[in-house]
């Protein structure tokens, strides 16, 4: 006999005990086909990062070192590992949303939002480093933050874990937008 309702992805309260069946399904080891999708999602996100790295290499070498930066700018060696991890988390998040979401308009919308934020991510790198336009890049990163937030909300409707995996990306991009703004102001 059920004595309660669904509880935020925790299962159903039955006879005084939470049924963790739904949770177990979310955490179970995926089959081979599903694992291939996970790897594909992570590789696709890492490839976007690779495009960004390619677009930023000349600006990083020649232009960025000449800029005045705020005192809280992390060492350059932090950015590569941080972004590599964030792209992997994005890929895992996409995979979870795809696996948990039902086919239909909501899933297509989530997928479109994810694609838009990934495109905006690459575009920011192009505008900031290749075009060397921190002011325009700041305007672009505000759009990126909105797209990440919208994607996170959209993913939360199908998988809380998928949404939570995007939180570090949202926070780091928020920090990067503050850095972007400060670099723009210091070098006007």
C-alpha cells in the first residue's frame, strides 16, 4: 500500500520505506550501446573544447599576455584541466538527459538548448581571443550564461543529476564572465 507520493527523484514511499528502484535505474551501469552514446557525448563536447583551443592559440600566445588582468586571475595552467573536466561533465549531462528524457518536443528543446550553449561557448573563445574583443565577448558570455541556465533548468525536468552536472560549468562560466568584464575594463 502506498502511503506517499513521488519524492524528487528519490522513489515512492511504500509501507514506510523509500523504494529506490527509480534511483537504481538512474545509477545502474549502462549497456554497451548506451556507453557508446556516453562516450560520443563526451567526445563531442571535448571536440568543441578542441575547436576553442585551436581558435585561441595565437591570441593566447601573442595578445593575452600583454593584457592587464585582475589580481584574482587564476594561473594559465588551471584553464586547460578545468575546461577538460567541464566538457566531460557537459557530455555526461547530455547523455543522462538523452537517456532519461522521453522523445518529444521537450527532448528536442533540451537538445537544442544544449547545442546553443555549446555553440556560444566556442563563439566566446573566437570573439575574445581570435577577434581580441573583450567588450563584445562580455556581451556574448552573458548570452552563454543564460543558455547554460536554460539548459540546466530544461535538463532538471528529466534528470536532476544531469542538471547538477552542469552546475560547475555554470559557476565557472560566471567566474569567467567576471574575469572577462574586468579584463575589458582594465584594457579600454
